[in-house]
């Protein structure tokens, strides 16, 4: 009995204490800032949170926020208390801004956390009453976006998410690394009451421009909850995407639930096989740790990126253990591994940043604007990374881990950040260098793609083994050296070859993937063939197709594999010779002048040397000496000099010069004979203007663009004769049906190689785009083939094919414009140099002997003239000294005048 009564009394005592505590707590909650406690002033802060309880992200954020409140209250329970009020929403229930208004007006919260977008925050600010203006809103949306439709920005909005541009830049970095030129973008509309989702494609397109890629097609999916039959809906949409040639799919934004259904249907429809590429964003990649391993079997080969988190800290491990325990307790029906994602970590950090900012405010200074400022001044190391803000957004640039789904899990293959790009290692994190990955190599080149292949998919498909590319070739070209089409009756097949086909085959061999194709003869014009590529009747066209601006309107061309230009080919005619001075043309003017100078120099040197050696044949008066010297220079050319040579040095100079004369004479005879006997040819027509002015008929290839080009050059259409074969051109020239033929440069090479006598090029060359292969507009194959053509060209294979198939000939062609037949001094530089050096040496020896011989006379002359020289020198020095003396006296007078008068007077008195 005593025990029972004691128990009853104790129970009543506990009951009254609990009631008293609840009443006291109720009184504190009725005040705005709290009530006064016996020990200290307890501040009650209320935070409102908006979460989606049906979504994985919403569940994780709710758990993380509750944990942050518990941790904060546990450390600061004496004089401040944090109370959380949750408001649950769903996409179909209405905009989150209405729930924010409910929390402010009904629950009197001081701050709001939730997935409010920039536009919803502005909407909340517009219809909120004046008393609650400026309530801080910490946005936990999947990615921070801005609306260009808003005239004013809500100053109370604080973005806890990374900018969506960073995610789009990571997409672009991956696409650019693997050189995919076109992609298809998919995204789930995350908020029916905001237009932020439509800016994703704009940001993605802008980022892709920097890596030479584009969004070929984009498709917006409604939220998954709004679709009644999701499997049928996804099947219809994916069937539409499967028919497109582009096979790189970028899932720019989606919920985890949406992504799982998407990849399940893509696997069933065979869109997770070879040649396909799927890239997912942080929205889904960060949640893959929490899904069942069997679900990942539908995502084999998928790559993506997730926010980087340092999982090696003690705080993260403690949080992760508590998070899993609490998550399993509240959601026992959830399957999978409840690992916290980056969204849970940011929700925890956002709650903690808000709580810390509230704690810093005093009791008298706790307005909403001050709370916003206090939150923006946050600076601490959170679970998700550094928490600090700039311009209302996280200041720290995001870092992403590149993942690759393999088997029942995924591996981390690289690391990307806007500053350093791709890397296998962290450079530094909290002073510690960390390696990402799981020891499997960590390289983008080791990615396992859909279909189980490690070869990088080309990202598009045109044809296949069962349906190869249909490539047209011109069957009626005038020059079959470029494309030949022959039918083999024995084999019952069409044989196609030629220079252009061989170049295309060489380029295809350079592609990093197999390209199935079949060549089909096309019996129309070149322009019709280009149009056929444009209207999809042909997948491409290979041949001697000129790149023209009007053709670019219909199709796209590869890099030119051979240069081109429009040239004129005419017949040759003999050059009319002018026989009056034909002898002089044997040598060029420079050689004639050099021979004359060398002959004079040789004569002077020999005469001077013989004069010094007292040869009587080289003596006489001064006029006689000059005359004999000049005459000797002339006679030595024909060895008819009458003076005898006695000095060995003179004989050496004469012998070298005679050798030079023999060589020059022999060459002179040969060149003169060639000029007088061999006929010289020149073009029969020198310029295009003459043809236009005389209404002359010209020829060109049948069904060629050259007809339009000549009309633009003012040729009359009736004067343009279209010729169907290369062998018909000589006949047209012989019958005088045409005066000139116009070819593109490669065709002209072939024509002149085959008919190398009697024809030549003339006039200017009109530059054209060159020969290229034709592809449909926007075809990624055009870029790959262009790159392959450059490789083939650099290897020299195109030059070899050109020499073998285009310009091989058995006859030598005469040049169109004969060069000057005269010989120049370059051919005789060796003998002339030897002769000149010997002449120079002998000249120096002769001068030295002459000075020694007349030294006494020269010394007396110098001595007699020395006095005169000294007088002139002394006179010059005296004159210079006088001039300098006058200048110095003038300078001293100027200095004296500038001194003070009293100083001058003192000096004068002292002197006297």
C-alpha cells in the first residue's frame, strides 16, 4: 500500500511539472522574440521549412534539418532555442511561395528554407504583407538559376545551391573532351509554377559553343507525377528520339524517380547499347548511393557528375551514421542504402548557418534585414564544403566527381572544376591532397560505355551493316581520272574508282570507327547530286565536286582535298622573232657587262705586271700606254695580241682567262644555235578580255558550274560550248569550234598531261574553293572526314595519288610562256671567280713592285711636300685655337655681368 501511494504521489508530481513546463513553453512561444526566464532571457527562433515528403531529396532534407536543429539546441540550450515548422508540398498542390506565406503569417517564422526558385522568391516578396517584408529565404533548389523576366531581384533570397551554369559547363567539358559535335538534351520540368527550367537549354547551348558542339534537339518531360501511364508515355517519347541520328543524350535535370523510369524504358527499347551515350547531372548522380543495386543494371555505361564532398572527415562520418539510423527509423518502408547525398548535407549546412546567424543577433536588433546580413556573413567549414556567400550565392566554386555506372555500382573516374578542368586527383582539400576513385585507374579513357565497350562512341549513327551509307558518285563526269564508273558484265557489278574515290577511302581509313557505306552512280548533274544529299536521297556524295557558295546553301562540304581554280587552256603558236639583235640575246645583260669588266681587268693587270718587269713592248708615252692597255684588253679575247708576255704571273692570269673565254664561247655558240633553230611558242590567246571582246567561242565541261561562272564573266551563253569528254576538246580546237577551253585547275593538269603538245595555260587563275566531299547540313561526318583528310594530306598520300593517277605522262610539255633564253652570270660564277681572284693577287704584287721600284722618287716627293703639309696643319690649328679662345672670353664676360654690383665694386677696389 505504501509503495502504491508513493508511486501515485510521484506520478502526480511529475504530471504537474510537465504541465508547468508546457505552459511556460507556450508563453514563450506567444512572444515574438521570447520571454524572460528566471536565469536568462531565452530567445525563441522559428525556422520554416518547405519539403516534398514524397521525393527522395525532400526526405533527406527533412532528416538533415531536424538533425541540425537537434545539434544546435543541444549545444545552445540555455538562453536560445530553435524551433522548426515544416510545411509539406507537392508539385500538384500549388507553388511553394504560398506555403512560405503560410509559414510567415501563421507560424510567425523568422526564416524559410526550401526549394524556392528565384521567381518564386520574387512572387513571395510581392504578395507578402509589409510587416514581413525581407524575411530571409534560403533556397535549397537543385540548382541556382536566375530569371531574365524579373525586373527586380528579391534581396532576401540566399542561394545555397550552386549555379546551374557550372553544371552546364561540366556537361560541355565532357562533350568537348570526347569531341561529340551534337547532343540531344532531356529534362524534367521540376516546377510547374516557374519558368526557370527553360533556361537550362540556353545555358547548355551557350556552354557547348565553346567546345564546337550544339544541341541538335531538346525535349521537356512533364513531372513524373502528372503522367498517368508513365511507361507508355516514356515509350512514345523515346521512340521519337531513337529515330534520330544523334545518340548523345544529356539528361540536364530530373528527379531520381524520373531517371529510374527513364533508364528502365531505355533499356527495354535497346537504347542502352552500342553507339549510345547517356550523361546525367548532379540531380540524379548524387542520389545513386541510395538506390538498390539491381536498379543500376538499367544504367550500365552511363556517365555523370556529382558534387564533391570530403567523406574522410570525422564530422561527416558521425553525421552519416546518425543520418542512416534516423532515416531508417522514419522511413522503414524505403529500400536501398540510406546514404546522405549532397542535398542532405547542404540542408544541414543551411540550417546551421541560419541558426548561427540568429544566435549572433541581440535581443534589440533582430530585424529580418539584419538576419539576412548575418546569414550572408557566414564563414565556416560545413559538411558540404566551405559555406560563405557572395552576391547572395555560395562563393566557393563547385567541384564535381565524374562517375561511370558499372555493374551494381559506379566508379569515380575523374574530377572536374571550372578552374582546373579534368584531373584524377584533388589538388588540395583542407590542406590534404586526396585522390578520388576507387583504385581502378581513374581516367576518362577507361570509361566503360553502353554495350560494354571501352571504345569511345562516335555519338551518332548514319546507316549500319544492314543499312550502309548511300554515297553518290558522278557517273557522267568529263574527266574519268577522278571518278570512273564501269559495269562488269561477267560479275554483274558496277566498278567505281578514280582519284576522288581513292582519297575518300584513304580518309575513311583514318576514322576512329568503322563506317559502312556503298558507292552509287549518280547520272544527273553535279548540282542535282548536291540537292540529292540535301533532300536525303543520298547520305553523301564523293567526286570532283567544286565547293561553291550556292551549293553551300543546300549541303555541307568537307575540307578541300585538292586546291582548285578556274584556268584557261589555249593552243600554242610560234613566237615572231626579231632578227636585228638576236645575237645579243644569247647572254643576259649582266653577263655581257661582267665579261667586259673581266676582260678590261685582265688586260690592265697583265699590262701593269709586264710594265713593272721592264717589258719593252709595254713602254711609251702616257697616251700610248693608255691606248696599248685598252687594245691589249680587246686582243686578248681572241689571243691575237702582238706584245710578248715574259712574266710568269702574267702567263698565269692569261691562262685562267683563256679557259674562261673557251667555256663562254662554247656556251654562246650553243645558245645562239638554239635561239636560231628551235621554234619558240606562246599562247594563242593571252587574256580573257580578248575572247569577250571578239565574241570568240569557248568550251567547258558539260553540266558544270563553269557555264554560270563564264556568264558572270560577261561571256554570251551562245558562245559557250559544253563538251562531254576530255577527248572531245582537241577535236573542237582543230575544227576551230572553240578558241579556248576553261577547266578547273585539277582538270587542267590532267588535260595538259595527256595532251602535252600544242596546248598551254594562259591568263589569270580565278580562285575557287577546291574539291570536297558533300554531306547533309550539320552532319558530324563532315567534321570527322575533314580531320581525316588533313591527316591523309600531311602523310603525303594525296600527293602520291595525284602523281600516279592525274599528272603521269610520257611526253614532255613545252611551257606556255618561254623564259628568256639568254644565259646569266650564275652559270659561270665559278670560273669567273677563280679568274678574278688570280687577277687580284697579281695586281697587288704588281703594285708592290712598282712602289719599290720608284721608292726614291716617291720619298723625295714626300719630303719636299712635307713642309707645305706642316704649314697648312699649323695654320688650321691656330685658327681653331683662336675661335675657341673668343668663345671662352665671351662666356666669362657674361658671368661677370650676372654678378651683383657691390661684389664687382669690391673686387675693383681690391685690385687698385
